């Protein structure tokens, strides 16, 4: 039986953005600043995406070659840096393969995302899970979504899928791949948490970043799960807090609710194991306790859609530039527990290369008014493992938002927009290292 649509938003909506993570935030703010009527649908009640699901996760990939990618990300970070006291700081990553990272006060960062969206005039629909596109031959005329009140619909001229998993693009039959090219393995999912009230000055410098000696002991005694053989941690933004990005669950398909549910429950057990073990074994943690565990495991990778161009492993390692390049990146290939029980980081910094992601990676071949931005773009699995940092995703979102605006204003298909004009507009908005300009 067809369910009745409770409410229809139609009149003058022109852009619908699905998902309020880094890419959706960038897309909605950029499109709205062009004077367009933009609706942002977010299934949770928070903006930030993985920033909200893994609170405290440092923002990576903001500073390729040590310089800012610019644009909306820069505005966001500058607001945080400029507060009194500062709500964010740039630090060297503990892992040498990566560039600097941004640590921040999570509450203030989330509030700032809301503030910037409001100032840009974005219409926020929270608790709004987009479920299906409303198809009209080669176009989408809108999306159906669910909220507390039942099934709803919103019509639009351009739709930007920034849902991470790409629900709308998948249902619109845009072809996609999942996982690596060998056997479809996706990266591990992770539950993050803080230990607070740590006496950080008592923590000794251990032989490596991963407490491997201690981990081995815990695994041998049965106190720790065997996948906790490398315990990655670093000081949080606030004094005497330690952030753990250590509990990784393998073999999870992030598009399956049952997999994510099972993984989230199992991960909570491993968080307890780790916390108990640290309190018992590691000097400085005796009086500490767990706080701000993510609401569920964070998902690194699912669908990668087929676009006009597929960013490849070769492109990133030769630092390829494109005439329609919209954001710069030199993030390490960060393969977390994909096809093995460990993380493998391949540095681009050491090679001194910095690549651009082209606009065409966000454009489907056959649908005229759909874009996809963020981690679901057209890329091979190696390129994804590098370009998926929050900063790059926000930059891609900004480009998609402007492109959507151009397509609407000029009444053209998203694949026909003038790429040079897009790049020029991004440069005008402070995005760095594009159009032949050195970063
Ligand atoms: C465990 C983990 C650790 C990471 N570590 C780092 C790091 O240290 N530094 C870094 O820069 N990056 C890190 N990343 C990568 C980065 O966080 C993500 O790649 C990036 O957030 C992807 O942005 P996105 O906008 O594409 O998707 P997401 O951030 O996943 O946001 C998608 C949003 O869409 C919403 N949504 C989903 N489906 C729907 C729907 N049907 N309708 C409406 N809304 C929907 C979700 O609720 C979410 O808010 C990490 C990722 C994970 C999972």
C-alpha cells in the first residue's frame, strides 16, 4: 500500500542537499550564499557528519603542503581559532605520514556549523532521512524523506547527495562500486571515545605510538580483543583528555543496518576493555574515566559512484592537476583495517606531491540535475583512502553547491556548466591552489 505523503515542500525550493556532514555543510552554505533557496536534509539532529559521530576526531587534510585549502573550511577554522580563548588549534599529527591536523572544542565547533548555516540562510530539516528520489526520466524532481511525522516530500531543481553512503544516487540507479578492487573489502568502522581526568604529565613516552608492548600483554591475558594490537591515541583539545581512535571492527558493510548495529554493540565492549585495561596498566590513567563515546561506529567507506571522471591511485601519486580541479589534497592513503587486521598509511607528503580533485568526480553520466559530494565520489579505492578527509569533503561540497547554483541560474545540466567559471568562482571565494595557481 502506498503511504500517504504528509507534507510537500514545493513552491520555490531550488536545491536540496542530502546529509549535513562536511560535504553537505559546504554544499548547502555555498549554494545558499548564491541567493538560492536551499534545504538541507539531515537524518540526525546534528551537523558535522563524522565530526558528530566521532566527536573530537581531528580535522585532517586542511593544509596540503602546509598551506590552507581555503574556502568555507578556512572561514570555519578561522572562526574557531579567533575565539577567546581559541576553540581550535593546529597541531602536528603524531603519525609522520600525515600533515597537520586541527583539534577543536567539539561543542563550539558544532555550534559554529549551525551558526554559519543559519547566517547563509540554509533551511535545515533535521530528523529528515531521505529515502528515495522522485524520478522524472533523466532528472530528479525531488526526494521523499521521513521524519517523526511520517513520509514527506521536497521538490527541487538540483539535488546534491552528501549522505556519505549515497542513498539517493544509488536509488537513482547511478552505478557504484563498494570496497577494494580485489575482493570488495571496505575499511574497518570505528567507535571513538575520550578518557578524561587523565594525569597526562605522568604518561611516559612509550616505544611507539601504539602501546604495542602493553597491547600484546592484554591480548595474551585475554583482557583485550586481538584486533586491539595497536592502540592509537593522542591528547584531546582539552587538557588531561586522551582521544582513542583504536576500536576498529572489520568486515562491516556500512549500508546494512544489521551490520552497523552489531558492530556498534561489539565496539562498545571493546571500549570497556580498553578503558579498564588502561586504568589498570598505564601510569596516568588510574583516576580517568570514559566520556563522549560516539553514538555508533563511524563508517569510512561504502559506495563510490561512477562519475564523468574517476580519480585514480596514479593521479594521487603523481600529484595530478586538472582544469576542473576544485580542491587540493596531499592526505596520506589511510587504509584502516581493509583486507587486513591493521592500518596501512602511505604518505604523499614524503613524495612531495599534491593533487586536485576534479569537479567531474561528482557528476553522474546520465542524470542531469544530480551531484554527489564527499566520500562517495567517483574514485578508486586507493584514491578514496586519501581524499576522504573532512577538509577535502567540505571543499568538494562547496564546489558542488556553486555548480548547482550555476546550473540553475543558467538553466543547464550539471554536466554542462562552465568548469572555468566554477574554478574562477572558487578562487574568488578564497579556495587555494586551483586553475594553474601553485598552492
Ligand atoms: C572512524 C573515522 C575516523 C576518521 N578520521 C578522520 C580524521 O582523523 N580526520 C579527517 O579529516 N577525516 C577523518 N575521517 C574521514 C571523514 O570524517 C569522512 O570521510 C568525512 O566526514 C566524509 O564526509 P561526508 O560529508 O562525505 O560524509 P559524513 O561525514 O559521513 O556525513 C554524512 C551525513 O549524512 C547524513 N545522512 C546519511 N544518510 C542520510 C539520509 N538518507 N538522509 C539524510 N541524511 C543522511 C549522516 O547522518 C551524516 O550527518 C574519519 C572517518 C571515520 C569514519
